C-alpha cells in the first residue's frame, strides 16, 4: 500500500519539521525514484481524463500521476472517490439565539441556510449556551428557542452538530457577542470567587468554572460535573426526536474556555495580546490546596506554585521558568508542576466525557471534544504558550498523544483548530509552527485509531487557506482506502460575507474538493460514516498509566500541498460562467 501511495503522491514528505517551503528536502535518490514511478490505472480504478483518452487510443494505461491539476471522473468512479469524502459543516453565528433565549430573524436565517445548502455542505454546528438555557435557576431549562432553530435546520435538509457550551461567549478571538455563565452561578462566584480560574496575581477569569470545583458541591447542592451532566441529560430528553431522526449527529462536549480542553491562559479580557506566552491558571484556593497536598505527599513541601513564569504578554526568554537552556521547566520541581497541571486537565476532560457518554449511551451519534491550536512559540524549546494552557508538549515529550488516548476511552472525536494556517503567514517573532502542530496532533489521533475532525481558527475566504485545509483533511491526498482522512471539517462561520460573491463561489469549490469532487452524499454509510449506537466508555486501562505514555514519535507522512487544490482564478471563472448562463436563460 505504501508503494502505491508514493506512486500516487510523489510529493509525500516525512518528519515533524518538513512542510511546503521547508529547507529540508527529500534525498535526491528518492525524488528521482518517485518522479519516475507509475501505477496501473486499471488496478486502482482512479483514472484521469487524459489516461482514459490514451487507453482508448491504444496507448498504455500506465502513467505518472501528478498531484497538481489532477482531475477525476467522478461519475465512473463514484464509490472509489467516496472513500475520500470529507463532510463539511458551517458554524452558525454565536448569537443566533439571543441572551433572552429568543431565535431572532428566523426568516433571514432560513434564507441563509437555504443558500448555504446550495454549496452542498453537509450540515451546521451551533453553540447550545448553558448561560442561556439554564439562566433562570438550577434545572430550569428553557429549550424552545433551540427547538425552533433545529426545526429550521431540519427543514433545510442539513445535519446538526451541537456544542454543549459550558463557557462564556466574549473575550476570545472572534467573539462578537457577550453570553455570560448562568446568572445564579455568577452570584455564587460573588461570595466564593475561587470557583473561577485564577492567575498568580489573583485575577479571576469568569469565562468558565475552574476544574478544581468539578467534584465540590458548591452549586446549590450540586457539583460542577453534576450540573454539566444534568444539562446534557435535559438536552437529550428534549431533543430526542432530532437525535432519533438523525438530524443531530454529533455532540461536542465543552471542556473549558471557548469549549476547548485547556486552561484560560490567554484571554483578551485579562489583557493578553498575541503572541504572549499566557499565564498559569491554578492559583484559586482549591487548586493551590491540591498542589500543596501533592508536594507534601512526595516529600517536597517546600515546592510552590510557579512565581517566575512571567506575565501574559512576556516572551519565553524573559522569564526564569521558560528560559530555553536552563529554565525551571527543565528542573525536577518544574517537571513535577507541569505533570500535575496537565494531569488535572486530563482528568477533568476524562470525567466529563465519561458523564457525556453515559447520558448519550445508545444514541446514534458521535461525541467530540476540541483541542486548541496553540501554534505560537511552538518552534522554541519550552513551548511556553502550550504549557500555560495545560498541554505538556516538548520536543522530547508528546503532550497530545495522551489526550488522544483519553478520548479513545470514550469513543470521542478529536476536534482540532488552526487547520487553515501556514507557517509563512505568521509573524517571525511568534516562532509559530501551525503546520507542524497540525501534523503532530492529527497524527496522534489517527495512531490511536480515533476519528479526527477540524476547524479553521480565523475566518478565511481565500484559496490559500482553503487549500491548506484540504491538505490537512487528506494529508496523503486521494488514496485507495481514503486513509488517513479527517472525519469532518467545520468552517467558521456563517455570515453575509461568506454568502456574498466571489466568496460563496470559492467556498462552493472548496466544499466540492473536500467531497473529493463528489456531489453531496446524504447516505453517511456510503463514505464509511454510518452512525451506530454509542457504546459505553472503556475503562480497562488506568488513566494514570496513560499519562506516562509521552514518548514522541514522528508524524505521519504529509504531502507538500494538496492534490485537489483550488486553482488561481478558478472560482472567478466559475462565477463568470454561471452568470453568463443565467443571463442567457
């Protein structure tokens, strides 16, 4: 299979630090060998129009494939290409349901969705805000506005991914509305501010509850995890008809700020500006007490929470903790702290996903959880921005494999961000590596045998951004078995700008490429996405054992660029062509 893939994709590259534009090139011998490789079109059933013409004229069907400009006969080889089909969803507006729990502008939204459907997208994603639905008081859930929204989505023939959003909207990049946590929860925080994440200066972040209160009965007799569980249980009960009918196919479980499994280490409400390293968020009294107990247990009561890790907008070298050559992060005390800090985050995610699994057990849908694409300072020794967020990832330590292993326990999809980003688009001072980061995280998921999905971090309407997404969705390009292939992609987000020209025509071309040049396919099983009843979480392996499995491995092979790229001016020409025929008709 490997030899066939290489013949199909002569630009395959290896290694964490190899990408388009990298100074590290394939060995001349390999390049020469691959340049002269060929395969039988008949054997693999993937035919270019040129090859078909050659065969009919008596010319041998053996040919050299080139990723650039490859065109496929999608009518003849439909089933083969469907193995490479990646469904595309579009995130709805953050405030589609208002703070007053009202679906405003329903008619406008329906018109937008009807037009969006013309692009042949598979569905939409929406935040189901805890702060809206349970705002009136404990267990006083109000679902009517969301039911109205889901009915519109269903009427447009779209599938739905629902996010259990247990965080505040406002304060993150791209947030254009403010939706706080439930008022009655915030009132509890007024008398006990330690329920919120806290930095070393004592500043509280009210974006979400601290993981330290997961199992503390501080919320009118319930723990935080019990509140999350009850919310999801009510959602299932009230949306059962949308689940059983196959409209809702995915439940993404919010696990922290922006719905991501991380600490709120880089919040704009706290004064953070890109590419600041961020700050550790473990100084509330509950996490502080937990850490003090842990260091006493191992015989080091003198160890304290870091006081030398700098401030939100520092650079790594300006701090004692993240100094590259001899920083605290390399010392025994620093290593213990980082292990504790990241382990607490992992246990938090594990427990909530386990509750979600029990709530939706037997439902024909997928669970998912999102990991943040913290790409700045990735190309430094200390990976400072990742460490403050809770991802203990270094050159000699893989911080994402253990997260993938945890998600595997709960049959959850790993959803990752920043798929559209390229290294060359980032400021040099940030020492970013989004391409290498995407390769590392996606490879971790695929190696663990779990499904991997993705999102763009920032709005993009250009072919370069779309082509980078297509590459990440199928890093080996079109293959016989469609592997590796992303389980799905969610585009951020629905807007008038997306639906205007020429942006919409470009987007339609992007969707077609993600679908491997196929038309929209409503039968999920045809591209191996059949929804089966959710099985119970696997607890056959101790999470503590998984935490120790951090040996880094090279990522999977990756093309230099996608083999199904959107060409320059392609969308413009398509728009002109459609305009011409409309005018003529």
